[in-house]
């Protein structure tokens, strides 16, 4: 078992470079299923989620090769259409393969997806979109059996602006005859990135970033060289970490227009930041004031993927902070662990009240999901004494070698084996 061992209380100084977006590259890899030809994704971090998605592509007959930092994918010889439980159970994003498989192969068999236990996250909205396009879908024995031989363009109205369902609907329509319009679509930057990638491969998609996306079906996609967007959640996490611990750090590959909801909170905490192009320099003395309240919402609202991290920050901000989680009903698993470190947090239903204190203390804690794990790392870095964080496999899903990144800016953190 691996753990992170942290000696807290140190301020951070230096530079951090943000990796490419995990939440963008996963649907892009799924989109590559539809491409006949070689796709080269530049500077892809070998996160565990990315590695698992690559295994899925290989199980479908694809070629996946790492060339230094680039990921070369060739799905020309697609030979299978089923994703079995051992692969799907490790990765929520395995469901992204449904749309591409139906679009190209017209048939799919996919086990129900796994991933972090942060809530129900039903896939009904994904299946409804495929059915609207004309797919025949049967759910039985833990698998989704889908036949897309009768699919054609249609108007899809999403009950909720789900990111994953929007992406699946887009990909399901790419190689489907006719015009598809997706209403109430999600607006996240990752949606725009998927549109840009698919269009570079020959798709005809417009409207990404708005609440209506139009896809004109094409007969074939070709390969390309593509560089995806920076990880806005990773960037936000490290920004919050510096604010919490104190110090002076320049964060590179940070796109401020992807993180406006977060920046509006940060500037209320007595931190100072300067933005120049894709760099943000943040300075903090670690003596913070509350930003009042946070309500998670779909983009451009405050992202649920930063809720645990900003709760950790709130635990050391003077005053009371209200945090309302509106997207996932089980995304407070980190609360009990933060309390072990001295945080004063009270929760009822989907609302937590955090009474900020000046000090946290080291403890043995365990992460139960990716973003909650990052919140515990942040608390350990700020806390007095030693902290051990288990459940590192969750953190590795979204932050590649987090101990090396943080050590470079002065944190006393290392990975240990037990």
C-alpha cells in the first residue's frame, strides 16, 4: 500500500506547470475510436485514468503507443465492440465509448462503469440520448447492449446539462447520417475541446460552449495532431493549495477564463494574484478571511470538482463559510477526515457550515475519492506536525506524481510504501 507522508507547516515558493486536462483527454481518447488513421495527442500525463482508457482502446483492437510525452493512438483496425467489467469497473469514463462505438461500429456492449464513489451519477441520460438517435438498447446482467444500425440525426433534449451525456451525444452523431441538434447541452471547456478535436479530424460540429450544439453527420474521420487544454481543476487545486499554505508561486499553463468562479472566491480571502497570459502568480501569508459561501453548479458556476479543496481552504479562513453541493449527493466523504485534523465542519443534507480556525494538525487520514484526497493533502501541508494520507490510488487518477510537483515548491511530502 502506498501513502503520502507530509510534514506540514511550510510555505510554498517557486513554479508549478499544469498538465493537460484529464477531463478533456478521456473523451478525446474515446472519440479516437471513430478515427481511421493515427492520432497524436501531445504532452499527455500518464494518469491512471488515462492508462485505463488506453487499455480499453487496446481491448477494442486499437494501437496505443507512448512516444516520450506524446500518446499515439490508431483505431483504424477496430475489431471489437465490447468493454468488459474488469476494464469498465475501473473507470467512470468507460461510458464515453458508447457513442463512438455506435457511431462507427453500430454496435456496443459495455459493462456498467465504475470510478470514484461520489454519488449515483446515473447513465440514464446517456442512454436516452442514444435512443433518441435511434439506437436499440437493452440493459441486463450488468451490461448495456446497444444496436445503432438504425441511427439517424435527431433533436436531443437533455434533461440536465450533463457533461458526459453531451459528449456522448456529440460523438454518437458524428458518423450518423443527418443533422443532430443537442439542446440544453453542457458548456464546459472540455466540451469545446472535444468539438475542436473532432472537427480537426473531419467532423462538422458547431455550438460547443453554448446550450445548443449542432452535428452534421460525416462518413469518415481522419487522424491529426492535437494538443488538449490545460487541466482547470488541477490548476485550481494548486492555486487553493498555495492560498492555504501561504507563499509565492507562479502557476504556468493556467487559463483564467476557465476558472472565473474560483478566482472570484480567491480574491475575497486576502490573497493576491497577478495574471499574465497563461500564468498566474499567487501570494498568500496564510492568514485568510472567509469568502462567505460557495454553491456548486454546472459551468460557468463553481465546479463540484473543486468543492472538497475549497472546503479545506475554508477550514483555515477566519469566519464562517457555507458550502452547498448541488451536483453529487455523496461528495462530503472528506469531511470526517478533515475533522480528524481539527477542522470545524457541520453538515446536513447537501450543506456544510465551516467555522475557520487558524490551525490544523497532522493525522492519519484516508482518501475515498480523487478530489477529496487532494483536499486532505492540502490540509496536511497546512497542518502542524505529520500527516499520512492513504488511498493514494484515488489521487493518482487526477494528479500525476503529486509529491514531486509539491516538493518542487518547498513542500515536505513523499510517497512511502507500507
